[in-house]
């Protein structure tokens, strides 16, 4: 017997028929002897519908009122799932975030959880009831409803699992696990049986949208085993857990990519202390997040400075940079919005040499030029032309033996 927190996303509860299927899964888990807490999102498309309704009345709705509005989406879902469970003879209690007392700060639309009082949920389990909790929402110290940002239901589920010391937090979605890369790009992409929190954090930050980054961080911090499962088909899914030192880690666990990248370059900047801060300071002040950075010093003593940002921030950043660099006496500023970031992720990099050279050779063999490189202990990222993205992903997937498990073992042997 285990305590399991199950979370169902918007597509999983997108219709009455799908809600019925969720109810069956919950009852199956109970019949297996488990205590179950359920966290649900709003029905797919509902949050966007509510936000569009808000914008029809106010061009920029106050975040406080938006939170009050969009939180109703999850209230609909908990009610409907509660009805489906009760109709099957399963005693149920349904709760909003405020009723469970998920206490957050007051940062509307992006609130962070500060404390959870899970007493009512513990009482439900003792009484043999299933608790159904609205994800994505909480309440601030003044009693105002807050929301946790898109994908926040994942964070709700993990936070509840941590507070209740659950044996596992199961995230049910429209995919059956975490794959070596996007199966829509590489047909031979494989579902991973397990992946570490470190690797999942890197994958999520690099473009994989299976889990909210904050939820993975929370799970890692509080030692909550996560499992990604499909709402639509049975299977073991992917377990996200801590690195097991007794097992041989794969060289590369996955390939992530981010399409929404843009690059800005400043040529001929005087090389002097503080120049990087002078260039990036105004960009940061405009709340624009900088990702990869490359600085080159020429023989003449001038500096060329290149960095990447999200493509949506390109025009704004370019305007800031043109003014800033005019003041600094730079020779030229130019940019490129037709780039992508391609990344290898794997804890096996810690103990294997030659990953970078294998990556660079695989891309070169396909005629793909690398514009920027960034590395960490378990990640190597490169910037390439956007038109080569899918070719690059397929080339790396094959080069690192991710097409099948036997090839993966062979690559490990070559790299050690």
C-alpha cells in the first residue's frame, strides 16, 4: 500500500468521457490498496477562453482579477471529477487551493508556494475518501486567490506530495513518458525508463515541455519521485529520480532543442573592464533574459560580443543595444532570428570523454555549421541555423546510439 498523488492535465480531463476515464484510473489505484490524492488542471482550452473573455472587457486585465477568473477553470474540473467518482460509489471531497490552504506569496499569475496545510487531506485518507484538489492555484496571506503560472498544476501536485510524504507523484499527460527527443522529429526516439532530476531540469529548460521546471525543482528539493504517464494508454511511463550510483549511466539521455532563439552581436567594442556589464546591463534592466554568451578579443584589442535571447524579445533588445553601443563606440550591431539551440543532456558526460568531439563531427558530416557553444557538467548546447534543426537532431540521435538500446551500450564502451 502506497500514498500516491496523481495529477491530470488539461487534455486528460478535456471532455466528460475523459473525466470518466480518469475516475476509472483513480478507482483502480484504490482497489490496488493505495491511498490516492488527485490534482487536476482546467479542461483543455478553458484557461485561454477565460483570458480571451477578460481581454474583451479590459485590454490589460489586472493580474489580481485575472487570477480570480482563471481559477474557476479548475473548480469546474474538480466538481465534475468528484461527480464521476461519487457516481461509482467512491467517497470524494473536492477542494480549491484556498480550501486546502496552499499558501503563496502575492505575486499574481506567477505566485510561489510558501506553505501547505494538508490536514484535511490526511483526514480524508483516514476516512477512506479520495481528495480531489484544484491545481494551479493558492491563496496569499490576505486571502486573495493566486495562480502559479502556466503548468502550475504540476507544481501543486509535487508540493502536495512533498507535504504528505507521498511514495510517488504521478503526472498523467498526453504522452507516455519522457523520450530521447521529440518523436515528431525523430521517428526512432525511445521512451526512457528513468531519468535523473538533473537531466529532466536541463531538458525542461532547453525546450522539453513535458513538465514545468518549477515542479521538477520542487521534486528534487524534497525528494519526491516523479513518474510521467499517459492518460490514454497503460504503461510504466518514465520515472524521474535521483542518480543511482550503482547503475551505469547512459552517455546521453536525450536531445533537446529550442526553436524560439535569436542572436545579437556587437562588433568592435573597446576591450576594457566592465564592458560586458555595460552591454548586458540595459538588456537585463528591460527584463530580457540572456542565455548563451560568447566574447572574442581580436589582435587589435577590440572585442566582439555575441549573446542569445528569446525571439520574442529580439526587436526590443536590438533597439536597446543600438543605443547602448552607440554610447560605447562599437563599430556595428546586428542580429539573427533564424537560429535554434540544440543540446545534448546526460549525467554520463561526467565520466565519459569525447562527447563534444562526437557531437561536432556528427554535425559537420551533415554540413551543419556551429555558431556558438555552451557547456555544463551534463549538457552541451550549440547554436545552428534554424533550417538544419531536424537534420541535426536526427544526426545526433544516431551518432550517440539513441535509436536503440543496444547501440547505446556500444557508444558507452567507446567513450570510456
